[in-house]
C-alpha cells in the first residue's frame, strides 16, 4: 500500500465533459455483450461497417473442390486481403499459420456429403473447440424448406445458446436445395427465421429482384454468399449491387479462388466492399493487378 502522505488526489476529472457511451456500428448488435461485439468488430471493418469473408469450407461436404486441392499453395497468398476466413477446424489446425491476424469463422455443422441428403446435418464441433481455436463466429447451415429443416434450425439455436454463454456469435448460412426457388420471398423467410431465433448475422444469396427487401426486413446484418463461379466482372457487379442494396459484406469462395488471378480478384472485391468502387473501376483494378502478376 502507498503511504497516505504520498497519495496525490486526482484533479483531472473533466467534470465539464460528460462521458459518452459509444453505440456499436453493426446493425442489430448494440445490446450484445462486450465480447460478442469485440468478435464481430474483428469480422466487420468498423470504418466501412462491411466485411470480405473468404469462404474455403467447401471441403467439409464436397471434398477437394477445384482451387482448394492445396490450401497451402492456393489460399494462403489470399489471406492478407481478407477480413476473415470461413473454414473448418481441420484446415485451420493443419494449414493456417497461427500468426495471422485475420478473424476466424469456424464451420461447426456437418455430417452429410454431396452423395447424400445435405440437409441432414448435426452440430459437428463442440463449443469448447471453438473457444480453443479463438473463433470469432461459428457457422451453421440452415435448410429452410429442406427435408431436415427442423433439425437444421435446432442446430442453429443450440449454437446460439452456447455461443451466447461464451460470447461467440453465430452465423446462420441459408442453404438452397435443388427444389427450392431462389427468390426474395424465400430469402425473406429464411433470413428472418434465422434472425428471430437468435442468429447474430446471416449469409444469404443475392437475387436481382427484391434483394433490398431481404436486407431491410432482416434485423441483423446479411452477408452475400458468392455462389458458383461466374465471370469476374459479373461477380464484382453482383457484389456491388448487394452492397448498394443493404448487404454488410460478402462471403466469397469460388469466385475468388477459382479466378484466373485470385490475388487480384480478392483485392477488386475489397475495393467494391470497403471503398464503394463501381464494378467497372474494380474490374479495371483486377485487370491491372492481374497483368502485374
């Protein structure tokens, strides 16, 4: 204990300046706990309010997808340009250097391959492993309208409960089966169900007609899923439209790592998401960076 006679009374209390309480920048997240906000603040850039997620979790049901045969060779060069990586614990432990600063979104649902009914998933990762791996969010597939719809929704709510206990957000990933119609009405239904049951943010596909109604009617952030590989300009246009219509970022995989110039492509996507560049300007950047490689 310091001697009482040496104790100096604090004088700089700034009584004329009220303490400000900062509101959290992310939609629907202001009432979350500090740890939850901190993790979301590592996924989403606080300056732009957006995220570029690099999805490389396809192997958990597809095996070595084209472009993901060698994650160490094809993916690691892309990591510096992503805000966050969405991947499985197997790839994280075996390949990703623990020195990276990017946040991790861990795939925690699984159980079926492309050879079986994909909606028949269970929780495949214990919450303790998410904690051990310092995950910033846990991703759960939700098959609204699928054969195992109820089971997949319960999977998500279980992770929400466990994640809330330990301050780890849950990302609900809306899955579209071959018999489901990809329109705004379906995605309004799927995203709203996920949000109502506690998902902290949601990954969903872009639709040309009415995507703004999907983002507007969902009370938590929506991140656009990249989907199958399309030409680079088309992918940049899709990302741009999604951002302009209310998306809080993109989660792209094949449209980046299956590009002819993946490093150039992820930088072009960054320009669209974080700098509000038009598809034309972003494609020019892509071409320039591609030619420099």
